[in-house]
């Protein structure tokens, strides 16, 4: 059985550039790497808008998760 986090699509955004990545782990790995390059801020947002993360210098700065409207067992 595959984890639903592996099937989610995320936007990884640096300045005006956006990359679309499938899988939360892949999005986080890319964001950490990009944020180390030039010490720039990188935003990650799940395409449904319910999860947002911000990375700087290879580290997570902020994490926001909208919990209203989630259904268990989906």
C-alpha cells in the first residue's frame, strides 16, 4: 500500500520560478537543496493549498497545515 503523501503534488517556488514535484519527501529535499544555493527562501505548497512550508539555508523555517475539512480514511 502506497502512502498518500507520496501521491500528493507540491509546488516548489523560488522567486518567480515554480517547479511541480510529486511526493512530499521529494518536494522537501528539493526545497532544502535550492534554499542552500545562494541562501534564498524557498516556498513549498501542496497543490490543494492545505500545506505550506518555507525553507531558508537548507532548513525548515515555517510549516502551516489547514486541518479544517480533512476527512480521515481518504
